[in-house]
C-alpha cells in the first residue's frame, strides 16, 4: 500500500491558520497522497476560503472540501467524510499541528506488513504527550485528563492498545464497512478499537510525540460544562464496551463465536499491552 492509496480526512472548525500549514506539510511529506478531504463544520474564520486560495491548482482533484451546514460534531463529520473517500485506505488526524505528518509514513509501512488498523500513540516508548509546562494554546486540564483517562482505560477495557483517545489513524476501509459510528466527539475511538479487535482485525501502534496547538483554541475542553460532558461521554463509551465484553461483540456475534476468541485478560503485564493484537500471518500487498 502506498500514499497514493490513502484518503486523508482533516476535520476542521475555525482552523484557518493551522490547516493551510498542515496541508503544505502533508504534500511535502507525502507528495503522492491520493486525496485530502477537508470536512469543515461551517467555519466562520475563512478556513475554506484560505484552502482554496493557497491550493487552487489542486482543488477538486487531490484536495476536496466538504462543507457541513447542520448537525455539527466530530463523529458526524468523520462519518460523512469516510463515505466520500475513494481510496482503499482511510486516515484522519487533528488539524492543530500537534500530529506530525511524517508519522504517516510509519503507519503505511505497518499496513504493508499486513496490519488493518494503525494508530499513532502518545503513550508508547518514544512517544510523548503535549508539554504541560508550556501548554500555550492547549488546556492543561485536557492534558491531565487525557493521561488519567488513558491510564484507566488501559487497565479496564481489555483492548490491546495504549492510546484510546488518539484520533491519529490509518485503517483499511473494509474495517469501517461494518463499523457503527457512535458518540459526538473523541469517544468514538474507543468503539473503533473494540470493533476492530472483536472482528479479528490486525491492530498495530506507532509512537509519536504530540506537539502543542500552534493557533486557535482547543475544541475538546473549554468550559467546565463542556469538559464535564466530554468526560461523561468517554465514561459511557467505556461502560458500553465493558458491557459488550460479556455479551455480544462489536460485530454483533456472540463473543465465543468471534474469530478473535476471548479478549485479552485484564491482568496481563503492562509490556504486553504494547504488542500488536492478532498480528497478520503474512504481509498484505
């Protein structure tokens, strides 16, 4: 698999300065990328206009803009953009310049080894979370809560992953064909990992160092109300996955009938959580 077979989705909401710089980095890092789909939640800061101005020769060819006018939210945006994707590989990442485009090459390399879903993780050796001391445009509360949340999920969910709120991923579109998008914001990622594991997909993670937001404000945590609501959404998603472990899996099968078999026990050693789950038997070309 090559970058030419990748549809990369960039969800935006008032990211004018960030997204122009990010697209430039993507085209430099992956000059043969199949397509970039900017799914914009009706930005009012000129995001769409800036993209068209800076990348006019590529518009409607390798760069497309999907302008959403109703039902705002990350999950509806991703669901619609995935439906628009034309390539066999689909990926997405944040537009705040916190995720390095160069890491996409490492993800593609893992896919060429036969994995079906590759996640960029901040919590593997060699990775790193946003800088707490010089948080800048980011919320220190967001950084703390992200660390605590992922630590709890690693212990409780029985999924062989280290970063449950990553949002930095490339996946074969066949994995997404039976995935039921749930939630409104980042909690969907918990469901995606569980779906992939339950259906026997080969999952891998690569480490990356998450940078701080360069321009604008975080959409994840803002007011006390929004922070509380987002934490509640993650809690509900985790509860739903834990409940599914004792009944039917994400594919709708009984757990004992799933091709994966029993999920990883919760008392595994920490090092074992970092290994790929159900690795492929042979590379897929």
